C-alpha cells in the first residue's frame, strides 16, 4: 500500500527542501503579481536542483518560466559558470521572473526569452546540445517539446517534465480527454525509448525524468 501522504510531503519540505527567504518570497510574490498560483512545490524544486547538480550541468533550458521559482532552483544547481535559458510566452510573466532572478542574484546566469516556445526552440537549435531540459508549459505541446529535447540534449544529459500525473487522471480509465491522452503517450514514449533511462519522481503532480544514454 502506498505510504506517501501529506505528512511525508511536509517531512520532505522540512528536511530536504527547506526554502531560504528568497525562494519563499518568490513563491509568495508570484500570485500576488497576477500570475497563476501553479509554481512547482519546494520538494520538486529541490529535486530539480539535485538533478542539475548530479549531471554536472553547465547549460540548461526551461520551457515555461512563470515567475522564476523553478528557474531559481535549476540555476542554483548549475556549475559555477553555468547558464539557464528559460522560455516564457507571456511578457508580464517574463518581467516578474526577471525581477525574481535579480532578487536571487541570478541575473547574470539566467536569460528569459519571450515568445512562442516552439519558435524559440528552433532558434536555439544551433546553441546546443544542452545538459538539462525542463518541460513545464502547455500540455498539448509536450510531444513536440520532447522531440526537441531528445534532439538537443547531450549524452548523459537529463530531460525532466512536470505534471505527468495530470492530478491522477492518467490512471483513470474513464478520463479520455485530449490532454490526458497526450500525457499518457508522453509517459509511454519516455518508458519505451531504449536510449533513455527514465522514471517518475512521484511527489507533487509527478516529475518525469530521463537520462539520455547516447
């Protein structure tokens, strides 16, 4: 029987994913500045930081910036000369994220690109391959984002994606809505690709992770 519950979630936050004042402020201010209150959870952010550090990432791409909370965790995991490029469709979101990166002292290590992520990714094709890619944008775009990540991540690099549980919908046989089906297909692709070592970190709404072999 599964044992992960709210008490264990809080235990992780209090033991392994303790936010400093900057992270707490970014998470608090993001909805106060008019952005959706959909930032990743602290334990998910700490896991992203862990993944970035574990693969020795110097270059990272984030698809979906929001207020810069997840980007702050990612940038903190990079090597000392590392750099994060994060893509955001909404200009107001990008402005808030840039404010938060300055607050975290990461303005020199982060770059927010504003526009349609699919178009921006095409422009980044010549800048890669990258060490780390995090996907957390509109779910309809996940298949295309995965295509790009597979083509533009270095061997030994990590691809991560948020919300792969769809709040439990992926295991509900009665849920056949389009975005749920897309996410099921996304997860199946990660699991079946023989050039990936993949799994899902089951905290929050599910964080898919894959290491590219070659």
